C-alpha cells in the first residue's frame, strides 16, 4: 500500500482530513455561489466547483483505496485515559 510505512496516515486521521476537505468544499463553494448570483450577470461559480470537486473526488478515492471511507464495524474507538 505505502512504500514508507512510517509515512502512512492513521485511518482516522485520513478520514478526518477528508471530512474537513468536504466541509470546506461545501461551505466555501456555497459562499462563492451566493456571491456570484448576487453580484453579476455572468455565472462563474461552477468553475471552482468543478475544479475543487475533482480534487475532492481524487482525495476521496485515495482515502477509500488506502484506509476505507468508513470505520470497520469491529473497530474500537480509543478511549481517553482517566488520571486518578
């Protein structure tokens, strides 16, 4: 999978990075669409939507192939240690 195992991201980090990327994509492109539709007659917001969408799709493909998009059903979440 990875040539350098020490550089491989942990699955939860890879999924979180993808989720952050997707949230930024949706929020920023919604803002760009609002700005475009309120300020001019020429529509341009579809170009950043398509370009960034291609990058997001590639990111999702890489994450899905390397670590999967969803945690496996048997995976346990790490718990925080409580100091006593």
